[in-house]
């Protein structure tokens, strides 16, 4: 996962559509869902450290069974996201979502329907509660980009 010098994710692929295609190709390598889960967990382990100061109710994503926190910032016409969870598989799902949405222009984020989660078989393979949580995370990312909720300036940097 490409990193900036902070908790925000820089995109690996040039577009959200290419990120979705790359994730699909990676998951297609595995015949067994347990292997796919392990791959998703590994993606979560590659997330940059999320500042402890942001692991609070103000950053918490509502609608998730496990605790999930996200932060947003705008830089040079793009919206970047940082995220974390207290569960390994959920951290992996956060990583996949950030790979698709982070570092993109707001219009591209708004135009990228989270239906790809279902198309890739991620929603169907998860428990109903976890699937609802992933949908809530995707909705939060798109709303933050669409409604300009991201701060215009960098938030205070946490010591990492």
C-alpha cells in the first residue's frame, strides 16, 4: 500500500476503477475464502499507524459492528483518508476501501459506487453485520468527499 509520510493513504493505481480491478485480480488468485480472508487481513496490517488521538467517538464510523475510525483531509484537489479498526479482518476491509477511494478527486469518489464490494464477492462472503459495516464505511467516505467535510488544511500531525 502506497504511503504518504503520514497516516493518509496515497493511491497505488491511477484511478478508482483500476484499484477495483487490481483488487479483483488479487482476490481471484485464491480459490478458498479462508485464503482470501488472510490476504485481506494482510492488507490491513500494511495500513500506516492511525494516531491514537483519532481513535475517539468523533472519528468513529457509525453502523459498524466493530470499532472503525476514519479521518479525512483535502490536499491539492484530492481527498485523502486514514483509517483503522480494532479487528484484523475489518482493518483489511478498511485498507481495501482506502485503496479505492483515498487520494482521488471528490468527483471520482462520489462517482465510484460501492457496488464493487458486492461485485467482488466481499459483501456476500461476510456476515450481514460486517457487510453492513463495510457499506457504512464506503458511505462515510463518499459523503465526506461529496459534502466537503474534509478540512482544507492538514490536521495536527500525531507523533508516529
